[in-house]
């Protein structure tokens, strides 16, 4: 189906609200959790981010697609979103890196695109009522098939999607003679994270989400990274043992997004489902030790329960960063072990680069561990 083969389409939310538009990429009813992101650019990175697996993404920026798509920006091998909703889908595109248009790229991947929709109204509803499940379908009213599909759609709570998006087999990234070796648990890892580790002199071994900690420790890594990813962190019940086992050996540990939540759970914290989450490239975060505020890129619907005064149930952890919009925990570290994590995305693809020095912070811990163990350890 081409971009020009359009029909009337709809988005039906679980509260019964119906939004009408034009549908490109007509497919059987597509059901998923409906979320919104405030990113104005970086749509290709958003749509290929595995953290968006199982979600219909509403773009709040009114025009999407005007600079096309290219082969360099994807954060994974294919689009990960279940569907896309936009106000205006650009017919033309102009950029020296572009290799095609956004609409055709999504359609070829089997992703329905509902456009000519009042996305401001959708966003206002989700902000007041919270994220909801929804269904994209063909026509001007919901069919019995669409309603049945929506009723059968599971809640995001209780879903282990990390095991769905993880790599099937381990692989390496970066030069084999790099001075530092990082093992990265793939819960839905983004390529820009791997690029940044490579830029810091690392060879990265990416392993499946269920890899045992003993297997990782046998490789004698200089550091271990726990990645971002989709779904409910509490459902990834195989991760805490790996995190504690590795961290207790004194190996430097760094976590981002889902990795941050899993580290919290590993030391007694709880995670909560947020009303509508944080998704976008303009979220202010305060570093508690300095008072410095950084603008961050975020994409998550769950958070570690706590505030700037601490994390209930996790006395070994201290809060390092908080969100200035709602006070939620945005960063934590272990009080004794070389372990820290952040809820936001310092690799920022897409987004601001304010938080990128966190990779240097982790590498300082890695270099310190290499010095302690000796070059032949």
C-alpha cells in the first residue's frame, strides 16, 4: 500500500472517545497503549526506540515528516511502535541526508499512520485522564472487531516486554582492541548508547536480557550497563539477581531508564505506573548535589517510588536527581558500591546533550576499576 492509498480511519480510546482522521497503511485493527511525546524532531529515532514497543505514539508537534528518513538515525533495526498518530503528515521532505519519506517507510514496515487528527485534543485528554489503551481502525466508527480487539488488549502493567525486544544472541560493538570492555544487558538498547561507549574507547558485548550474572562475570568486564527498554519493570523479575550479583563484586554499574528502575527494584524500591509518563526532549531535571538543572530526553511510563528525601525500602540507595515538573526520582546511586543510574536518556537520541557527561562519569569509575585490578586482571 502506498502513501497515496488512504481511507478514513479512527482512533478509539478505552473510555469510548473516538477521533477521526485519514489512515495510511490500512491494516487489521491495531491495539496498544496510547501515549504522547513532545519531541519536535527526531521522529525516526522515536519510532525505532524499542522502549516504545507496544505503544501507539501521538506526536504533539503539528507537522511530522518534513525532513524525511535516512539510514543513519534509527535506534534499532526497524520501527518498534504499534502505530503513529499525527496532525499533519508531510507529503514532501527536504534534507541532504534523506533517502525517502516517513509515511512510505512506516507503511512498508506495517505501521498504520493516522493523520489529520486533532492531536492537541488527544494529548489534553491523556494528560487529564492518563494513558489509555486504544485501537486504530478503518472507517468512521468503531466496528465490533475493533472493540473486541481493544477489550482483549492487555494493560502495560505486568508485561515483560524486555524479553520480547532483547537480542536473540550476543553480539559485539566497537573495535576488538579497545582498551575497555563493557557488557551491556539488552532490555531494548538504543544504538546511540553503543556509539557513545565506542567513542569513549570501549568494546561492548551486548547480551540477552536473561543472561546469567555468572556468565557476565566470567568475561571479567571493566563495567556493566543495564539498558533502557519497554514494559513493566516489576515484571522483569529475573533482573534483580543479576544486578545485585554483579554489583556486589565491585564492578562499575550504570543503568538508564528501565535499567534505572530495575536497579531500584534490586535494592528494595518499588516502581509505580505514572498517569501519562515522561516522553519528550524538554524535561527539566535537578542534580541535588549541585543544584544544577539539565534539560533531558525522556521516555518512560513507570518510575521508582520516592522523592528527593529518599527511596522507601531501599536504604542502600540515595537519590541524586529529581524531576522539576513532578518531583519524581530521576537518578540514584549506591552509597558504597560503584553503581548509579538515571531515569532519563543521556545519550539523547533525539534530544538535548546536557546529560551526556554521565558517560564520562561512568568511564571514570571504569578506569578506576582497571587501575585497581591491574592491566592483566
